[in-house]
């Protein structure tokens, strides 16, 4: 069984339903995981996507914030979700494919602007979320699983436009990278994108604040595809569709793809 998974922070699935339709039409991944849907589940435009062949959908949502959804051409069953840090946020959902593979879709908190939990509760929330991920993976070792989403951390030096410039900027601080690495190690997760593209600068997010985001190219790789070590060798074809960031009325994130032979 060969299938392609894509992950994309859509920044409002209702506002950008047309962009989702375009991606599904032009790229046709078998499974598309969306984050920051900003909608209750009952108001997500699943009928529009079903008309394009994505007749299976599982989501968690809330009005105006967060929200994660998984659209699929393939049959999927709801594999539940976890309420990280007990805040009631819609930041995680999982599905299971008929071949037994579980796909986890995450939207990790951004963490605010100040990388100090003593003065910024949002940063503390982010670190606690990552710690709970680590502990969950320690307690229930994942297997035959894929983890995707907007993890809101660019871990490597070549995952950002300027390593030294961003060491004190939320998303690339050493403490965030350490926490993400601890969660990754606890689950035995393999960074599929970097397995396929081991060298060179690689970004999936460009700020709306940049007057000419493409020319400046001051990006960060915040969106990730991981797989457990028992299936990571089945992954290939990783790519980031930078051009999507330039579509009309875009999200500030670009979709990330990977294909699996399982």
C-alpha cells in the first residue's frame, strides 16, 4: 500500500476552503492533515472536500482558535485525541488506517513572543505541552505510527534563515529544541523530512509581516512529518510546496508532503 500524507497549517479552514480544494485538486495527497482550523467541527466545510473524493474526515474543533482535522480518500477510523495540559484545546487528533498505521495530527502551542515562562504563560504552556508529549511516549511507546503537524519549533540550524539571530526568538530557542528533541527521542520518532532531505536550508513558514516574503526568504521549518522507527524506512518523496505560500490569500505556512510504502 502506497499513500501520500500532507500536513498544512491552514489558518482558518473556512476562510481558506478554496485553497484546500486547490491543493487537493492539484496535488491529490491521499491524506491531508490540517491545523489551526479555527472552527467548530460541525462548521468545517467537509462536504466541499468530499466532492473531491475526500469522503472520510475526523476532526476536533473550537470556535475561532486551534482545531485539527484529517481528510482522507482512504478509510480511516477515529483513534481519539489527547487533551494536553488539560486546557480543553483542540490541538491533537489521531486516526487509524486499515493497514494498522496510526496518524497523529498535532498543533503545538506557538508560545507567545517572550521565551521566558516566568513572564509569559504561553511559553510555559508550550513547554508543558512538550513535556506531556514526552511522558506519553515514554508510557505508551508508539509503533507503526506517523506524526505530523505544526510543531511550532524549527530544531536545526538550517531549519531557520539565521541561527544566531533566532537563538532568543520563540520557535528556535535552545530550551524549545531540547524539549522537542526529548519528545522525539521518547517515541523513537524519525524526522522523515530530514531523512529524505538531510542537507540544506528548508522552511515551511514565512511571516505575514515580511513585505516581500519570497525575496527575503526569512523562513523557518515549523511543520513536520515524523514516523516511528519501525516504518520510517518506508518513507520517501518528502517535499515542501513553497509556491503555495504565494497563492492568493494564503496561509503563512506551506504544506509538507511525504509518501509511505506500507
